């Protein structure tokens, strides 16, 4: 072995004694004394370099296997069943076709494991490639997605579902910040809990959104409380709270969605603390380490938080996929008409009025969604409503329009009572319907609606696809929205109660 030191080679038997000066022997002795130290340093340096190489080589697997919480080793699966493919697809019909080809190729394997992981790449219409991770529907990837917040749902078909990396860096950074305070760095002694309101779906998640934003803002984990069963998971009233149709034993949002934090559900925080923190959270911008600034009432940020909070468990994602494939086939181009009625007239000083279908149509005409003349046009309208009478009203007053709506049980007017949003009492079905509406609405490029938190969610869902090309009109523009006298508009719904009894019975 030869070691280069100060331009001389030591330990080479071919070296002659002439290469040493008079102090050569003493220098050799001195070098031999320090050589173990040098060798140790060299070995340590080699170990560091080797470790660095290994870390770089396994970076992909680290991202997919964050904190080693995932129960199946992705590296092991891809070693057992290597199927990395390039899927040249678009984000529309062609992507579904290519995903079907991937599924067919995967189905040819003789391996019985249902936990097979498929890595691939999709190429969007603009040429942007995305890495996707796909599983069969029979495998639940909930734990993996919980701990990989910078991935989102991608494509699905009858046999497989896929995730892809979030390409928007601001969104990915924001999600990672929420995850860090809720899981990685969560101090459960500082937990902040808030009741689920069990109001409307949009209102309930306004509450959850505030909690998650506050978590990132104040660096204290947020969790829902266990005070009430959530009425989208079980009966709101005591006589319904223990019924067998509850979505799951916990009777809360975790029947459907991924956990928000590792901290346990428990008693709500004190009212003063709740009001104080929510107040500050609404008006304080969040600034992350990269100096990106986020505000909760920014429409894009609010939609991001909602999408994070409502990441569906695998079984629910599959139900929504099947629902959207079979329940309603929208004819495009189309517009959305969201008609909110039911209990809005029962809110005392904050009561909202009912609007007739004709008023929605007129608002659509003013916005250019529907032509002013009806005789030569058949608009395609996706009608979203909680009032069974609105269906009969639309079909009766505008029979030439192509009304598209989901056939399901609905209350008539306000017969369901205050904040009773689940007429079928089949809570899984009701949740599947709500999420499916949010999935289907973006197929349309225009919407008319009144004051409604759920309508706002629909608009944000559509805006995430259409952006500035989305046309939005309000039926309640330039009027007072909340007024105790609005209860007198209840007859707008009642007038059409008996017009289409046959159609109403089909919905039930």
C-alpha cells in the first residue's frame, strides 16, 4: 500500500535508503505514530461519503415512505414486482384509457399479492410529466397518504387508483407545514379542540378549516372534540344518535376522512380560548420559513385547507368513483344551478329567503349563461338542490331545458326541520353524494347560486379547474341576505309540491 504524503511515497519496498535524509528514520517513526489516526479519519470520511450516496440513491423511497410509518415497504414491492411504465396520457378521457392499459398489464401477473405498488409517469396535455403511485382498490393506502401530505389523488378506474405529487410548490409547502405541527412535531399537551357544528356541510368545514389554519399559525395541534356525534356520520338528535345506520362507531368525521393529527379526540377547549384563537387566526397571515404568506380567507388557500381536511379514506374514494360513473352522466357544455332552501328560512334574524327557479334562470341570463330567448336553446343545467319541490318546479316552468339532477330522497321545503341535512338517514350515502357533487360540478363551466357555504365549496371546486374562465352569477345579488321576514317566501316551494308527485316518488 502506498500513501501519498508531502510528495513522497512511504511503505513501497522499491524505495531506496537514499530517499531519506538524516532525519528520515525519525520522520518514519513519527509517521507511524500518527498513521492510525490518519487511517481512521480516512475511513470516517469514506463512511460519510458512502452514507451520503445511499441517502441520495434512496431519496424517492424516503419520500414515499415518510417516517417509516407505511406498513408495506415500497422498495420491497417494486423489487418483487417491477412495473415502472410511462403512460402518455392527458388529464381527460385518454388518461383513463391509459390507466386501464396499466391495469390490464398489472392483471397479467401471477402474483397473488393485493398490495402491489405500481410506479409510473403520466404526461399531461401541456407536456408536464408527473410520477404516479397506484394500487388496486382492494388495498387501503390510508396510512401512507396520511404521512405523505405532498401527494394528491390522481386518476382512478374500475381496478386501480393513483396518487401523484403536488406540483404547486406553495400548496405542497403549506400542506407540509400543517402536517409537521399536526404529526411530526405535535405537542399534544398544547392540543386545541373544537366541536363539529353539525350544521351544513360547508359550515362544518369552515370550522375545521379555521382549526387547521390556526394550528399552522400558532404551532399548536388542532383536533375535533368528542362532544357530539357529527350528524353526517350519525343521528343529530338523541333518538338517532345510536341508530345502526351510523357510518362507524366513532360517529365523527374520521368515519370518512384521514386523521388530522396524532393527538387524541377529547373535550373541547374553553370558550374564551376558542374565540380568542379563532379571532386571531382569521386576521393574521401565516408566514412560513420560505417567506411565503398565506391567509385563510384567500379563496385558493381556503380550498387547499378544505381538500386537506377531506382527504377520503380509500373505501370512500372508491364509492365516490363508482357513484360518479353510474348515478348521473352530465351532458356538456353545462352550467350548475345550486338551489338552497330547506331550513334557511328558519334562522330567525338570519333567515334567508327562497328564490324561484325563474329567478335563478333570470340571473343566469343576465350573466350570459343562458340566452335571453328560450325558443332556440336547450341549456344543459346540473341542478343541485336540497328541496324536492325544486325539481318539479324546474321541470314544470322550463320543460325545454335539459335538467340533470341526482335522483335521491329529499325533504320538501323545510319539512326536515332545523339543520337536518340527511333525509335518507343513510349517512354513508349522504356523504358519498356530497363528495360526488364536488367531483362532477367541475365538468360544467358556469354556476348560478345564492348564499350557501356548500355552494362556495362547489364554486371553489369548479374554479380549481376553470380558473378565470369560470362564469359565476348570484341570484341574491344586491339584496339583503339575512332578514327575519324571509320566512314568508316559504310558499315559493309549496306551490310546486303536488305538480310532480310521480317524479317525487321516483326519487324516494
